[in-house]
């Protein structure tokens, strides 16, 4: 393995002071894929949020690109080398696809300054099957996730965390999403996803880790 992009060492995440899952360890280098599996309520999402700095860690440690992750450091990590796609992202329902894209672009990191807004808008129209003037609130859950996935990849993160990115997608959009994330890895990006056990065959992971509740 090359230089680790993310190292999770015996991590137990917590919510309201209570540990959520048994200790988890994993390590991924550039262009590698890790999959977190486990039953409903096992703590997969909590672990992903702890890795991003969004939740506290009861024990263990997380390092991303050699930097120690601490609770509350999500914004700084996001500006540097991390993107996270939550399972249920919050979208302003009245914003159109174009308005949402404009807001994302204004908050973009330096690495995405060369993104062509017109090209991105056309691609999002093709992906969702809706025009740029369509309100986000009228899109399906799967279509909104595709918008977030595409914009996250335009930011060119070194590490992408994705919570069940294939959930709610039609077969055509699922194939598109798998191909898009595969291209992200071929360009050197590291990917850590939460997935149902039944989806494991779709990912061809370098590392699979099952999360168990406490």
C-alpha cells in the first residue's frame, strides 16, 4: 500500500456521550475503495460522520492525508481534501438546479475554479432528466443524490465519503453512478462508502469492513 489517505485506528464514535459501535480499523491509499457494511442501526453512518469530524470519537483516532481529525474540523477538512455525501442531504426545496449550482460554485474550493458552469449545468440536466429551472424539491431522492455526487467530484477531493450513494437509483442511474465513481478512483481519488451487504458485489472493494453495534 502507498501513503495512506485515510487511517482509522480502533475508532468508536459516540452520540450524546454514548458509544455507537464496536472499534473499527481500516486504511486506504490513493485510488483505493473501502466499503462499510452492517445491519440497520449498526453505526455505519455514525462512523462515516466521525471520520469526517462531524461526530465525536470515544476512543481511537482518524488521520486524513496525515492530519489528525478532530470533532468540529469538517469545514477545514472539506476546504482542503475531503467531501462527504450524506444519505439524506438537506436541499432548499425552492432552489432550482441552476441556483443550487451557483451557490455551490461561490463556495467552491480553489481546486475547482476552472469548472465550466455551462458544461456542469448541461450534465446535471442530462443526469436528472430535468431542466436547470426545475426546483430541487420536485426531484426524487435519487436524482438529488446524483446532483450532489457530481458536484462533489467536480471539487476534486482526495477522499470522498459517501453514505449509501446507490440507494434509490434506477438501474440506469446506478450504472452511471458506479462508472462515475470508478473514474474518480482511476484519477487517484480515494473512496469510502456505506453500502448494504447485498450491494458489496457492485463495488469490487480493496477493503470491506463490517460495523457492529455495541
